[in-house]
C-alpha cells in the first residue's frame, strides 16, 4: 500500500459512514433486566447486521430463529485444569445439526486479568487448549480467529509468546483486534496488526471511544466505521455498545441504547438507520474503563470462574 492510498484510507469523515456493510456484526451482551432489547438487533426488526458473537460456544436463544444473522462461537477462556473438548464438541454438534458456522473466535483478552474482563491465560496453557479444542475445527472447514488480546503493548507480546508455545501447531486464519481510545489510535493499532501479520485478515471485534463527549464519540464512531469499511485487510468488525447507556463501562455516549432502551444516533447508524436525536445518559455509578466488558459481563465472568466452565 502506498503512502497516498494509506492517507486516503485514514482520512476523517465529515458525516456518518455508509448505512450498511457486509462486515458489520454485533457483540451481543444480553440484558437480564431488559431481555426485550434483543429484538432491536434482529434483521427481522430492520437491522442490517450480518453476524454476531456472544463470548460463548452456543448461540443466543433469542437469535435462534435468525437465519440471516450468522453466529460465531467463541472459546472465551481456559485454565490449567481444563480437560476434555467441550468447545470442540459444542461446535461440532452444531455443524452436524446443519448450523452455518464458518468461523470461530479464540480466547477473550487472555493477556488481561479477570477483574477487567480478560480471561487471564498463560500463553503455554492457551497453546495446549487451542491445539486440543480449536485447531481440529480447521479440518472441518471452519476458519479460526486468533486469541483477541487487549490493545496494549502486552497484547503483541502475549501473541508472540503464544505462537512460540504453539510450536507451529496453532494456525489462525484471522486476527481479532480490541481497541478503546481515539480514531488515530485505532488506525495505528490496526495498521500495526496488519504489518505484523501480513498474510491474515483482521476482525475488529471490540472497539469504542471511552468516556468522551457526545460529539467526540460520534465523530470517532463515524470515522472508524468509514475507515474499516474501506480497509481491505479488515474482514469484519463489531462495535462495542449493544447495551443501555446507564450500564456502559466505557461511558454513556458510546452506548447504542439510551437508559430507556431507545436507539441513540450511533445505535441507529450502526443498524442502518438515520439519527434519532436520543441522548444517552449514564447512572451515578463509577465504572472501571480499562476493559471493554468488565462491568457489563461481570456476572458471566464470575459464574464462569466459579464453575470452571470458562468456555
């Protein structure tokens, strides 16, 4: 890619990006308090999303009837005591039942601690579990997503250590990316990933603008989506914001729903609609913002740790 073409790719956009894109997916974070919110994300309800993941091996029950919304399983975590092949068995069973599973995602932020939503796995353990649970799916025609490390420098170090521990036995087809910060940081980070792994596609599976004003957050969203749509190396992306603003741990302005469950401008744009003018508001709680899902999925993480079922 030439300097001129890269400059064009990273040019800021003056208006929201294209209303639809085959790349666009959903990070599904179900709400036990507001289960009817799930209706909003369904293609049958008018959204233009094409795929989703939910940090789990099995599809979300509320989307079971959605043939136009492809489910991508994830092996969220692992531990030194992990045994058997529960993730491999779950995905294989879905394939045998006729499910359209073409991709899977690896571990969620293995370089991060549990308290911030990371799965906290050593590269050695991750390599062993990957080769037992994920690598066999390649023979079934499923494309494999590498572990989704954090956007910190530790993420690149963890991936390097993981690949070394794999000894050639881990062969991902694409690299998931997480980023929380400004537009320039996202562009730089994705560029670094594509340069480090030139033969692999990139999926931006979590990104957002943390604790910024409404205008700044909307600008970052619009700039990012326009860039990701044009970037050929980016195969898919999923914005982190499919929840109400009063539970958002990255600031209320990043949420796709207001505290009352109405689509915000960002939420409507992401679904393929026009601006709603609905202003999101937060709660009085103080949220930790170092991770993309530390508070939103705290119950899920705690349960996974308690039961040992980290997949």
